[in-house]
C-alpha cells in the first residue's frame, strides 16, 4: 500500500522528545531486538503514507543512524524542548514542501510499540471511505494519536503551541471519527513503563 495515489496521505512520526520523566531517550530503548524508533519508523514506512517525515530532536545523531536505511525523510526540530507542538508544525511544513498536494497527514508517536503497519493502514482506509476531517485512535475512553488530519485542519495544526501536541485539538472537536485501538494505550513515559515493556 505504500505510496498509494488513491489515499494521498503523508506520514508524520514524532520522535524528538528528551524523555525527561524516563531519564533516558525513549527513542533508543530496545524492544524485540529493535529500538522503539526503528519499530515506529518501519511501521509507517511500510504503510500507505507517502512521503513519511520523521521529526528528530534529542539524541539526533544516534536516532538518524537508526532510521538511515529507511525510506523516510528526517527533519530536525532544534526547538524540541518547547514541546510536541513544535515538532508537529515543523514536520507538517516539511511534508507540505515535499508533497503540497497531500489530502491528509497521519501523525504517530515513536513510543507506542504495539502500533503496527496494519493498524496505521486502518486510518487511510477509513479516510478513503468517509473523507472525515479527523480520525483518531480510541482507547481507555479517550481519543488520541495515531490520528489522521485532513487538509482542512492543516492550518490549525500549523498553529499548535505547547507540549500537548494535537491532543486538545482532537478532544475539542465533535466531528471526530474514531478507530478502536487499545494497543495505542501503552506508551513509554516512566521507568515503570520500560519495565512493563521488557517483561
């Protein structure tokens, strides 16, 4: 499905954070023989998304090596400490520079290790049939990322601010289509999360 012209969706993988609560860069944590960053980048690179932009920030050099062999475009957020919103703005700008005609962008995180290519493809399939403005993952009675944003929301994405990323945007809208994705509920923020992942 990679590069599907029918779907015309770009991919945006956010992997710039410094993991302050974790005490070590989550991007480079290993899971099943690969780093979390590599897992997430492979999942998106093998999906329908084209092009795929990966936003890096903390631990840039090692992260760049991890995904250097994949068909993704690396993008540096020098202001990564200001929060996730800056990565979304920078990544979206890069996507639109590469492919100004895209109809939507799928945003995903590097620390959701159980999100697979097949799961990401569900967002494109739903977009193709519904043309929804926003499609978000539903888990633990909330909505969040991965999430697909149609081009009509690009302006709002480009004006996000702070560390909450697109969460408030997703949860403030009443027209959000959802995809049940309990696997997205598990992410890595604390040493306890890391221990749970490895067990």
